[in-house]
C-alpha cells in the first residue's frame, strides 16, 4: 500500500528558500498603475532587464529579480500540484508563436495610444493578463509553467551563453562527478536519499536537484562537466544546490 501511495505522489515539489518576497512589487504595481496609468511604463524594466542581463549571466534575472517569478516560487509554489510542465510549451515553435503573438497584440494596442498614460495602460494590461494566465497555469501544472514560454524569458534563453568561453562573472551549477555513485558501495548516500532512489545499471541517482527545480530541469545531467550546467532555461536560483543531500553541487563561476 505504501508503495502505491508513493507512486501517486508527484515527482516535483515545493522547496522553500530564504530570500526577499519581491512579489509585493508586482502587487503594488498592479494596484498603483490602475489609478496612475503612467506608472505602467515601469514594466519596461522587467522586459528589458532579463534580456540584457542574460547576455552575460543567463536567466539569472528570472530567478533572483523578477517579482512575478518570486510570486511563483515563494507563494504559489506552496499550493501548486507541481505536475509536469507540458513538453510542447518548451518547443521552439510554441515559444516563437508566443513571442510573436504577445508583441503583435502589444503593437496593436499601442497604435491606439494617444498619450503616455495610454501607453502605460497598455503595459499594465499585458502584465495583468499574463499574470492571471501564469497563476491559472500554476494551479493546473506547476508554478513556473508560464516561465517556460514567457516571451521575455524565451528571448533571454536565446541570448544566454551556452558554451565556453563563458562571460566574466557568469554563474552556473557545477555538479561533482561523485553525483553518480555505485549503489552497492554507498549505504550512507542511500540513507541521504530518504527512500527516493532510482536504480539502473548498478547506479543510484537521487534526483533531488530535479525534484526541487522550479523550471523542472535536470542539473544532474552535467555531473563532472567543467563548464557546469549550461541549460539556457536555468534561472540560477540555487535550489538544486541546497536540496542536494550530499552537498556536491555548487552555484559558482
């Protein structure tokens, strides 16, 4: 019976970490810009910021600065079912469609704007609608489902470094080659896994890093690689390094 219950549990889960609740910035923005539409122009910061910083830091902005991302990780993650993010939303075709769709809608609305207040209202409307969509998806699938095809996140992914030489200051998750250990000769390691061991060809992988990854990625795939985990959707949140039971993962240069 206990094994059946474990099978029904979702692989991914919420993992709380320390940090500032930046989602209050999003809430304040939506309320204030409703009364003062020109404030809506501040959305430009969260549209340009992630793309620019991604050139030398990858999607670091998404994991540390984005107020909406903070809402997903620190608030909605507690109540989300954490189901697998649909694979099709990560495809190039769907992401390209979302980029073109959002910017087309954005452009059409701007064509009717007559002053800065109207322009600000367009930004506010886009942020409000996409936030609602993101919240709904959080309760259907996983907290960061929207981030998997967010137009600005997609553009950030396209410009993020993917191979060496990496920009100065670029950080990535480095996984020790010890991540892959012989299941028979490491009883202490299996104890750390707390019963969540996946065996195969004489090897044991706890996959704790993948279980807590907000983007549902697999950092353990980069074990032993000098450049680290260079997946363009990695948001450098560091949850995987904190959840690692043997502490053989680090978020470093």
